[in-house]
C-alpha cells in the first residue's frame, strides 16, 4: 500500500464522497459521473488498464480509505463486517443503520434476544452531544456500546461505567476488541418506546397483550394506546419491543464473503437481495476511457 504521504487530506476526503447515499442512487441510473471525476482527477493510469470496471475502482478507493482515512462509512462498514454480520446473516438478529430514538440518532442498532446500540466515534468526531445521545439510548436499549479508535480511549473512558467500550485497532489480528462490557439495563422507558413505535406497531402490541383494541379514533389512538402500554410490565414490554423491531425491517442483503466493502451501503439504503444484485451488475460495467476524457 502507498504511504500516507502519497495522498493529501483533500484527496482522501474527495474519495470518501463516493460512498454517500446520493452517489449510490445515481449508480442505479447508470450515472457514474462521480466516479469518472475521481479517475480523471487522481487516477489517470486506470485509463490504460484493459477491461477495468467501476466496482474494481471503488474497491481500490475503499482500500486507500481503509488505510488512511477511516471516516464514518469505513468505520461502520468494518464494524458491521467484523462484529455483526454473522448474527445477521444467520437470521438471528436485525440491524439498523441510523436508528432514531427521541432526538438522537444511533449509528447502529441491533435486536436479537436483547437490544443493543452502537455509537461510533471516529478520529474525526468529538464527544459533543454524547451525553445527550446516551441519555436517549438508555431509555430504549438494554446495552449501549461506544465504538472508537484505541487512541481515543482516554477521551471516552470516563463516560458511565454501564456504557460498554469496543476498541478499533486496524492493524491488530482482531480489528475490534471489547475493552469494557456494557452493564445490561432492562428498565426501558415506556413513553420512549411508545414514541419509537409506528402507529400499526403500537396498535398491534396493544391488541396482542390485551386481546383487543380500545374504542378510539384517529385523533386519540396514540393516547388511548399509550395509557394501556404504560400498564404492561417492563420486562414484557422490553420483549415486545425487541420482537417488533426484529419484524420491522425487510431482510437486508449483506454478504459475508463477496463485495464486503458495500455492506454498509446496502444497510443504509435497505437494499434487498434483488436490489443489491442490480447495483453490483451496474458497477461491473466497464470504465470507458473516452467518457473520462470528455468530462470537464
């Protein structure tokens, strides 16, 4: 791999934009302008290679970012591949990207027999607002983990002892190691859970637990159902919540072996197996040197 000095910080930041949602959506429409711009700007030697494809170029860029610029996409994708994907692929767990709880949005949330939230802090992040985020997470999740680079441990270790810490060591035999286990919390906040649930979810929950729905209208259904949900024992509500979250999202196409660089992309866009295959088919199209040279 080339040395860090080979790449300027501006080039690395520019490369990282290729893994944004908007760029991926354009690829579905066979619009590869963003990729062509990067090739023309930094990697003209790719124009002399025979039969190269967009997916090969993206994997090349990913490798550079992995070694020199571990932004949020790289960090989340690495954690997903190394720590979560086996459970998800086995059908035992459901994982969400950007999961909203109250006024906070968790980087990753996973539901199996328990609920876990993972807040990722890269070298480029600060601890600003973390106290606020953790308060929101504690109201809904059984376990909370901070995932951060080993070099940043001192900045985050003082947060509550009930908060678990997972350290990222990119050069180690195991990239992620648990530094401190989370202390499980079973006392979820019922009002917070109620607000996380969609309308059909909290109505189904009430019907499942009480056998029927109360008399209500579209104007008062939230309050009517909330009154009943507040009566459900905490441990039962916690189990209901996990079960509902596991059923909320359709199966996401994640691959343990092939094109692992794109797993977080699949998760963020909630791609089905068919959709992911379509995306990869687009990206396997050949790079056309004449097209690159025509870009201004």
